[in-house]
C-alpha cells in the first residue's frame, strides 16, 4: 500500500517561516560571526584576521584622503587680541558724562560681543584697511576663497533679511555687492568670545597669511574702540545741540517773564529799588522817622519833667558852658566875699560891693536857666507837631498800600514764574558750559594685548587631522567589517551550525580542484584532507547511536550546488574501499547526476525498478575502483515523490538492509522539491549538507525544520566546499584551523 506523500508547503507559508527564522538570525548575528556565542577576544581576533583587508583599506583610504587634504588645503593663521571691559571709570573732572559707562553685567558684555561682530565694524575695517584688494576678500581670489565668496553670495539674501538694524553713521549705511561679500567673509573668519569669570574679550581672526590675520584682528579691536568713542562724541554733540536749542527757548521764556513783571509793576505803581517797592520803602522810612520823632518827644518831655524838680540839676543847665562859667565866677566871688568878711567884717563897704557882684552873677545864672527852660518847652511843642505830622503821613500811606494788595499778589505770582524760568535757564546754561568743556572722553574698553604675528598655522593641524582620519577610517572599517559579518549569511563554523540549526556538526570538507576526478578522489587519494574529513563524518555517524547502528543514510541539502552528490559518492566509496558492502542510490530522479560523475552508463534506473520495468540485477551497477554498488537514476522521470514514498521503495530498502552494510541515498534538495522529506521517514539518519559560506542560514534552518516536522532523524550537518585557508580565520576548534597547523599529515 503506497503511502500518502507529505504536503509541500505553499510559498506564503514558506515566506512566513523564512522571515521568522531571519529575525531570529538577526538577533543573534549583530555582534559577530559566531551565532549565539559570547563575544570574546578570540572571536574579535578571528574577525580581524578574516576582515583585516577591509579595515586596512578603510584606514588607508582615510589616511590617504587626509594627506591629500593636508596637501591641497591652504594654511590658515589665527591672530588673537585681548580686550578688557572697563568696570572703573577715570573721573578726571567732577562733571558728569553725557553717556554713562558700561555696566558689569553679563548681558552688557555680551552686547559688546555683538557690536564687535557687527556689520558696521566689519565695513569700517574693510574700508579703512582696503581689504577689497586682498584675494581673500574679492581681489583675484584663489579657488578656496572663490568658493567661500560664492557660498557667501548664495547666503546673502538670508543674511540681509536678518540684518535689519540701521547703522547710525550715514557713511556706513550703504554696502556695495563686493563689500557685502567681503563683510560675510570677514565675519565668517572672526571669532569673539568672553573669558569665563572675567571682563576680558578674546578676538580672533583667521586668514591665509599671518600678516593679514594680525592686521585685521588689530583693526577690528581699534575700530571697536573708535566706534565707542564716536558714539560718545556723537551723543555729547547731540546733547550739546539740543541744550543750545533749548537754551534759546528758555532765554526767551525768561525775557518774557521778566518783561511781564516789569510792565505789571509799572502799570500798578509797584516799582521797587533794590528788590523793595516804593510804598514799602516809604512805609519803612516813615516808621523810622515816627519812631525817632516819638523818641525825641519823650526825651524833651523827660527834660521838662527834670527841670520841674530843679532846673539847676537839668543836664542842659549842667552842661551849658555859659552857666558853667557863671558858676565859676560865682564861686570865685563867694571865696572873695569870705575873705573880706573875715578881714573887714560884714558891714564893710567892700563887702557890699562883693555882695552886689554876687547878686549880678546869680541873676545872670537865673536868666540863663530861664532861657533853657523856655527852649525845652519849645522843643516839646516842636516834637509833638512833628509826631503828629508823621502819624498823618503814615496813615495816608498805609491806606494807599492796602488798596494795592491785590496787584501785589499777582506781582508775586509773576515773580515766582519768572524765578522758575530763570532757574531752569541757569541749570541748562551751566550744563551746556560743562558739556562744552568736556574734552576728555574715554572708551568703555581697552586693549590689554595687541595681536602678535602668528608663528605657526592654526589649520590644518596635521596631527589632529591624521588622528581624526585614523579614528574615522578605523570606525568606518570596523563598521564595514560588522556589516560584512552581518551580511555574511552563510555558515562559516561548526558553532554556527549548532546555534542556528540546533544540529550536530559532523564535519568539514574542503574544496576540491575541479581539474581532478572529484568523484573518485577518496579512492585515488585516501590520505588526503578531504578523505579524512569524509572518514570523520562516517565515524560520527557510526557513534551517533551505538545501540542501533546507522544503516540507511540519506544525503540532502537545502538548494542545489551544495556538493551533496560528491559527498554521497565519497562516503559510499570510502566505506566500500575499506571493505564494507555499500549501496549508493541516486534518489534524485529529477536531476540525476551520480552515474555521470562515476563514469557509469546505466540502461535503467531507480524509477524503472520501482515501476517494475526493470529488475534489480539490470539496474544495479558496480564501480570498479572501490567495488561500490550503484543504483542510478535516469532523467525526466515523472511522479518521483510518489515513487520514492511508495510501498515498493520501502520493500526494496528492507531487502537491501539485509544485503548491505551501508546504504547511501543521494536525494534532491529539500527546498526545491518534497522528495527528500518523503523519503526521510524510510532512512535511519539524514545527513544535511550545507555549502561553506554560501548556503543561506535561514534557508538551511527552514529545510531542517521541514525534515524535523516529517519526523526525520537529522543526524547532523556537513559543511562542504570549505576554503580551508580562509576558514582558519574563523576561530579555534574547527577542522580548518587545525588543517593549517597539521596539514603535513595529509597527502594531497
């Protein structure tokens, strides 16, 4: 009874399974060629051994390109000057500046950085230094400068759109196209920065020559200082012009105010002298005269009162010279009378004469005192009349003053307005004189150290460039190595077989020279490395299951051109040549090749045997060199899968098991047709063949998966057509590595 052939997977199922296997493969492939193996120094060294040419080429290309760039890149020189923002001002005079000094804030200093890099300062430098004639700024430019100028011209519209702030000085408001390009070139090479934790500004400029770099950076610093001074001069001039214009207006205001005061005084009779009105002066004078008159009246009355107590004691009497003289005469007469009285007696005639003389003197004294008393009375009358007159005049003047109190209030208001205008005018006049005397104006910054002539180019830096080239070249080389490792989808080591296919690696077979008779290679060169590899596979099969030796072995692969037919023939020949009885069956009835490889000429094949068109003796051929029995297959056979899975095939294999020690079946690829999957259940073991470095891992994994789904006993995997020289670079432990060390044991 024929068995039902297994269903061949559809393309959608195959694609989905292949994608899953590919993703699994990618997760384990990212860090090296060893699938699922820890990244170690040995694996790294192995990768370097096999990919060193990629790394060397990348390094060589990077270094070569770097050297070429160093040769063709023009040398650039950077000059540097150092500026200091003045935080302390020199107060030469006590006059206050029109423009205050810079504050020490970070924002103010950063604003000065913007001024240093402004287009106004750049334009001043270009014009003052006549830089348009220099090649770097438009005059017969070289290739590099020309490219830079072209780039600056391309960016010109954007820069003009960003630069909308007007320039204060009309001399620098218009830029020619050449100057615009030169400004862009200067700004691109100008670098201004602030030193941390200081008030110092570093100005650097890079140019093609050291002289030009030094000249421009010093010019930038000087123009920056000049710009500060000009701003201060301009501000002072503007302030002076404004104050002078204001002074004229204020002067007119003062004149109008004073004229109004004078006219109001004249109109209201409020003229004054020395700041006092005439009425006030008259009142003051009358008060003074009245006080004096009253004083004099009181004095006169006091003298009269004193004369009433005794006129002789009055001061006017006592101080009168005539009375004093008469008093002296009286005293002299009295002395004389006293002398005569003591000498002649009171009744003496001379005494009478003296008495008459005394009476005459006393009469004169009394007459004179009477005159004095009359004079005092007259003085009192005159003083009283004067006081009365002054009081009347004072009363009349006070009445006139009260009538003029309203205009006086208005006059005081006009005078206050005039005084305010006069005070404002005087303050502006004083400030105008101060500004006119300001001939010492200093900038808010100063040059600490001027730029020196650069002795060495700032760029390119060979050591740095070479270091960067080595790093970039090495990084690119390592990246390419990793990419190549990732793109290397074939099997290179037995460890990959174990990790990806989860199958035992049975051995590695080297690549054979196609000029040799590869089908009989193991017979002709039984001690070669290839023959030893086949023996290692046979030994592994023998010890795969000691309790049940493998008798029927199926050889298959995932795709054609894997070397499975050569391996099948070599395994069968080597076993037969060693004395075993071996049957080699060409089960690839779609593309048979075994008879041709072994030089046999069959008349019938396996298909004819299975359908009963030929007998076993008619199909069975013998390979003379090894005594191997071969059942070939003829091409263009239909229903191959059905025939291989038939009861007839199972019966034949059961019969051949009794006759032969080893039966080797060369089957078609698993991914091409389902013949191998159908036949695998009749075999003791399946040996899967993968070509070294060529068979896609995902494809091989999918083929193994199909065999296992059919419950086939996959004994292991054999890597074929291995380049043993290159395989040495894929790590320790594999056959290729030891082949390089011990190849003297083999006879090729």
